[in-house]
């Protein structure tokens, strides 16, 4: 067997789990990939941090570029996770020098994928990223396989375990967002920058990767992917959804229609008995819809050291067992950027929560605005379960018949200006999975 | 691009859908596999049958062996589906002559896999079978990928769409087995030989393939895989399960423990809110449990022309894009047969339905037998919902505390001999998914 010379940069939970897995399962992995694994360099910010393996068993480098230059490696595994900086520089350097790269870095790919993939293909270097989306679920591999002969038309996913944990916790324990967030923080589920999870940025990074792979598009500017976070969700909303057999999930979705991508990340109410509605806690779930074979659904651990290491090793297997092929399956230089559609064209039911003063005439004022904006009301509940009142205000919960999101947005702008409506109106799309 | 010369034997629903898919999507598929597809021979039993493509576009052969000998093909796709006979002979002939083979034939693999895989590896011929298990779900590919670094300990699957359709239909429409079966027959879901579906034989074929691949074992004799079918299931059982948030599914499972395989196909009651419990209608679902990354769950269409064609094309992609590797990931000649454990050692709760005479003392007689056989009763319901009585007999439904299956079997043998118990007692294991 030939040697496979690997260098690893970034030795946090994922990097350490990767080394543990290789140490424990070396014989089996080597048999499967038909190469001898030789980790010929490791590198991280802090040499003295306590780790789950003995760093003295490996050659240490303080600087990844220095490690790459001095180790003649076949494969560089990037687990430092910077959105640019040294992650970008070291990957670029490898690709230009025909060293294969595996990375779990979704932020980097979503932001600099166009440039890096192009460099990789020019140099016939591999750039693999199974670990960047949905942890242990082999979604990249499954998509590449399905795409050979299937016209995939839609992907719907729960791609962020942290927000799914918080929403599940609010639902199960009937606690407000702030408490569920504290609990998630205590468990170590929240990133150093919580906005990445809570505002759907992490989900958008992952969605961007899935979109490009599936719909043969260059990566769109992240600012062009519509995003809403979960921090405005109230326990009232979750209770209300529950009564109608719905559940609130942070959904990432992309659909190809009329040569545009309908692509967004936002909390939506979905059928709580659907497979996606059943994805609870830190798990991730993805539903792939294809024209001829209907839905394929996958669920599994979306994060964690071993889950991510599993996907990295499946990429090592790819590199050793597969012929070189274009990174996204099709020559990147031939790909165009598919524009995003205006998501205001979405046609759906919507849930609206208003906080209104409990006065005569308020209801008439609001319902006439609905009428003026061509939004028809299906259900309206005032002050459900007699929620405790503040300042004479009460919650008013409304479900609309199907309409365009642009009608809802127009309506909400007008409602927000009413003197009798306190706080910002809160809207959630009700999505038929 | 080089030509990929393909010959196809068997032009039923799957074969025709395969040719349709290739015709429609040729440019895309060729780009992905980097070969030009040349279907240089087709063959089936009946030349004159009406088909969804024009057979005059292809070179026709009446005999597959003749086709193989006269077409210099790179790849033989076997879709005739005989358990042995010409399916076996043509595949063997190809493998011996270094012609790659793709087949959807689970019965053949389960019965003759040991011999055929050994021949394939001796000649470095490929033998791929993604299409043989779970239709469109790329389960073979996913397992091969996960197995590179994960210790898979258990697989639990709904692998037969027909029986799952029948059980879902009984559940949803509250109709007896016979009616649901007629409905499935009318829809064309039942094989010519219904026993293959109803007695779990088809599921056992598929389970056998998953077991060998996952646990690195030679194929065990099919008669050594414990099987129970679904035809004794009564609507009473389904109703009862429903009350306890359980649902009856035909489950195929294999688990590796103490160097034995615990492997069987039987109807079981499982949590109706679990992912597997939610797999309804003709869909298939599979849960893979691994030591370090927990559960991965997959669901999709388990049968149908396009679903199966999708898996065949993913095997074509494998052949064109991957280096040759052992058929089950590990050299077959080094594999041993892992013996099946005695499934009587299963420790679980059980549901028991008895049909008893409605006389004094019957209950005492039965409950004392439970005590004598160390089976403790958790719940007992006599004549639920006042089912209509026949001959003064009533149904008696019992759920036991956890115990060994051998205790249940001993108990049932004794109960069956009681004069006051009519019919054969009916038992279903309650499985914690």
C-alpha cells in the first residue's frame, strides 16, 4: 500500500475526534482506502491546550503554511474554521500546489467557494467538504449520486442543530426563548458568535453549498440569500402552532423555478407529523425532492466531533477511491450564477401575531386593513388561554388564507403604523412540507 | 469521451424506465460519468410486448448469453429477476469474462451471493447492486461510505413497500388484512408470487444483503434468517397498538452482538411517532445505528421503475468514476460466515392476542400459566370495544413486561393447548426503536 500523507490544521473538537478515530480504527480505514495513513504534521493555535490525544506522537507546526511547505503532504485537512484569513490562505496555497484539501469550513466555502473551486479545478486538486453540511449525514455524497440521473427540484432542510435544539426545548418544556438559549449555551451548543446560529447565518452558509451543488450555480452573494432568525419567536407562537398540529422549525430551502433560485432561511410552521417536523433536538434533517422519484429524507447528528470526523473520513475515501472529477460534478468555469427569485412571490398561508390594545374598534380597524390588502383571514384568536396582560394589551393571533408574501408585507407595514398595535407584528409562513 | 457499451436483459417496468431515463437525460449523465453511453443490446422474454420506448432503436437479442457473447459490452445490466436460472447463468458468464454487472436481483444475491462475489473478485469484475435494496434510497452507497470509519451496530428497516402499504391501509382505513391485500393487488403492488412480500421473503433477501455488507459476513442460508409474515395481523391488533401510540410495521433488523448476528424479519409494534413509525404507504425507511454517531435515518420510494433506475444509474456512475474495490469493501475470500444468534434470547415486551371462551375460570387458568412461565403481565384487556362475538369466544389482549422470547414461546405452547383457548395465540414483539 502507498502512503497517504496527511496534515491537519485545527485541533479543536473535530480535529481531535478525527485523530482519535484514525488512531483507533487505522487498520480498517487503511483496508478500505487501500493506502497507509501517515499523519505527517499537525498544527493549531495553542500547543499547550489539553487534548484527547497525545500531540507528542505527531510533528507539530505553529503555522499551517509552514507545515504545508515542509511536509510534502498529499492531503491537507482544514479545521481552523476562519471565514477567511489563514483558512483561506492555506487552502488556496494547497490547491495551487496540487495538494488535495478537505474542509469542514462552510463559511469559507459560502464566501469564497467560487474562487477556490476555480483554482482547484485549474490545478486538478481535490476540494472536498462533506463535513461542512449536516455533520454525519452524507448529504454531499447522496446529492452527487442522485444528481447523476435525477432532476432535483427542491431541498428543504433543518441544517442548524443549535437553533433546532432551542426550538425543540421551547416546545417541549414550554419555556421562553431566553431560557432555552441559556440552556443551549450551558450545553456548549452555541457558537462563540451566537448570531451565526440564531440569525440563520450558519444555515445560509450550508444552504448556499447545497444550492450550488444541486442546481449547478456559482455561489450567490450571501447577502442575497433571504434570512430570518429565531429570536423573536414567542412561546405563544409555539403553543398556537401546536394546536393546529404544526411545529416551528428554522427551515433552509432552495427551489429551482423559471431559471431562478427561490432560496431562503427562516422559521416556518410545518406539519408536526411530517418527517421534517419530527427532527428534534440537535439533529439535522434534509428532504430532497426530485421530479421522478419523489422525496428522499435523511436525518442524523448535525454536529459534534465524531459526526464531523465521520464525514471527513468519507472524503478521504473519496480521494483515494475515486477518479478526479469536477468539484461540483460539472466544470466550474462553465457554471453561471443563477439569480435569486424575489421571495415576495411566495404563495402560502401565514401566521400573524399582533400585540394590540384591548379597546373597542381595534378589531374592525385591523380586519379592514386585511380586506384592503387582499389578505383573507382563516382563523383569528384573541388572547388565547388568557395570557397575562401588560398595559391593557393582548395578543391577537391570525392565520391567513393563501396569499402572496408581498401582500402580507404591505399589510404588516400598515398594521405596524396603527396606534392601537404595540410592538412589531410578527409573521411566520405556514409551509406545506 | 470513451464509449461505455451497455447491454440490458429484462425490459419490464425497471428496464423500460432505465432506458427512458437514459434517453431523456443522456447529455447530463454522460457529463457526470465522463463516458458516452452506448446501449448496444437489449433482450427480454417477449419482443412484442408494448413498451414505453421504441425497441427498434436498439439491437434485439432473444437470449442474454447470446447477447453477451456477441456485443463486446463493458457492462451487463441484469433485470430479469429470476432467483437462479438465466439470471444466474448470464451474470456468472459476465463476471468470468471480466464484464461488469449491475443487478437489482435481491433473491439471486441472497441465495448465490457468496459464489458470485467470489467469482467477481477473482476476475476483478464489478458486481453492483444498489438497486436491489430500498429502491431510490442510496442505502448501499451510504453504508459503504459510513463503514469506512464507523462501527455500525444495528440496522432496522422497512424494506418491503407492499407489506407496508397493506399495514398502512389497514391502519388508516380500519379495514381487515384481506381487503387491504385486494386493494394492493388492484394497484399492482403485489408480486406474482404474493408469498415473497407477505411472508417477508423479499425483506429477508434485502436484509441478507445489508447484513453481509455491514457486518463483513458471507451470506447466511436464507432458511437461517427468522421470518414471520403479516397475514395473521388483525385489525384488533392495529387498534390496540394505536391506543398505546404504537404502530405495527414489518421490520427487518440485524444487530451484531457477541460475534453473532441477531437477524430477523417480523411484524413488530413500534413507537408511532418515531421516524420509522412514520414511514407510510409504499415507502421504505432504514435506521442505521453506529457506536459513535448515533442514528442515521433514510426514507424514500422503495420500488417503482424510476426509483430503481435511479439506483442503477448511480451504480453506472460508481463503475465509471471509482477505482475497483472489493464488492463488499473487504476481500470476500477473507470473510467468514457470522452465525445467527438464537433469536429466542431477545429481551422485550410482547403483545399477545388470545381468542378465549367467555367462561368462568378461563382468566385464572391463563394468568396462572403466565406466572408459571415467569412472564409478568403489564396490561390486559378483555373484549376491547365489545368486538362482535363468535361462538361465545372473545378476544383477550395482553402486554407483558420485558422478558425473554423463549419464555413467551414456552408460555404460548402451553396456552395453545388449553381447551378454552380457540385459534392459535398471536404474538407481536414491542420494539423500542
